[in-house]
C-alpha cells in the first residue's frame, strides 16, 4: 500500500507542476496588461513602467515563474510589501495578498462540497441499494422516476425554487449564508443545509440509478449464484458480495465526478450568494484580477488531485488487485 501511495503522490506532483506552468504562462498570453490593470484607469506610461518593474514583470518569464513557485512555499518580498507563504501575489482589485482573500472564502466552498458529496452519496447509494433489493416493486419504479427527474433539472433552476418554498414561504431552512466555524458552528451548519441539498440533487439522482444498475448486474454474476447455492442468506450475499463488487465502480465514478462537484459548488454559491471560491472566481474574471484567477485555479486543481488520491486509496483498499497495477 505504501508503494502504491508513493506512486500516486509522485504522479500528482507532476500533474500539479504541469498545471501551474500552463496556468502561469496563460497568464501572460492574455491580452490584458497586468501592470495597466494594477495601475487603474488614470495612469501614464511612466507609472505603468514603474509598476511593471515593482511587480517583477520586466524579468524573463521563466525567472518570474520560478519566483512565483518559490513564493508559494517560502514566501517572497515584493516592492509593494512583504508576502508571506503561501504567496500567490497581490490582488489587483483588492490591493492585498491573494491568500488572505482565499483564506476567507475557502471554508464555505469546502463545507459546501463536502456536505453536498456526503448527502448525494448517502441518499443516492441508499436509494439504489433499496431499489436493487426490491427491484420491480412500486418503490423501485418511483425511485427510478424520481432519479430521472432529478437528473433533468439544474442548480440555477431548483436553487431559487428551494429558497422560495423552504426558506421564504415555509421558513423551515435558512436560505444559506457563509460559514464561520470558529464563532458560530451551529449557524454554519444551518446555513449550509439548503445549499448542500440543492447541490446534491443532480448527483444523488445519478448515483441512485448507477448503484441500482451495478447491483442488479452483480446479482446475476456466477459467484453470486454459487454463494446462494452454498446456502448463504440473500441479505448476506447482497451486502457481502454484490455490494463490494459494485462499490469499486461507484468509487471510480465519484473520483471522476469530483471536478463536477466543485463546478456545481460554483453555481450553487452564485445562486445562494455565498462568498466562496466559486463567487470569488467569478468576480476575479469580471474584474480581470489575474493573480486571483490563477490562485483559485491552482487551489481548485490541488483539491481535485488530493481528493483523487484519497479515492484511489479507497479503491485499492476495496480491490487489492489495484495496488499491483
């Protein structure tokens, strides 16, 4: 298992390095001039040249990239101020370190993504298992129809409806607000219930259908028939053999869906007005705040890669053959 983990971590480091290079060089391929954006509207050529020198934009691009990567891990000194690690530069729009802005926003995004994933995995897999166990019954038909309906809707459609009915009219749930785990843990939980439920709808519908299909397929395998022929109970065979065979594929699908979860979190944040990385990235694009855009992209890629490593470890734990691959 240790060798398997080392291989995955080394591969993840190479991927993140390539992503950082591509992201940084795209930064300079954009038509916008970082120095001009930082200077503002009323700016003469002398000030633009001075800002370009202060930001280090007059150095060769490889030197700038090296300084940028070193700053992430060790911090760096900029003429406009000291930037401690992790240093992603200074925001053009806010005129403050990018990491400070992100540190205020990522707890909301992380809570939303983790909470939504927990809901759709629990609800989706549970409904799929019950449907497979009771296939052909009324429950199976209703669950399948509901799952198909859930896959057909979008967050920006059901989000306002959920706010209207469950928050404004019925008053059952908070309409959603940013988390503050240090000072208001209970309020943070209540404020994320509705956004997490909305984010999970399109995902649990898919996992319900996938789980049912996989379990029905597993139940028709020869080793399942052999286990039943040996006198094992149907419930034991269902949970011990069929479920274990289906879980490996479900975990694989979850690893592929991680990027979609973060993408859905961005739309959910904009819909509910949450100040997370999603809304922050939208604002950065609208303001052409390039350092902030780069930082959000790199942090998002890091989260996806780390989560995929965790998924690979879970996959290897369920199926030992993967460790030898």
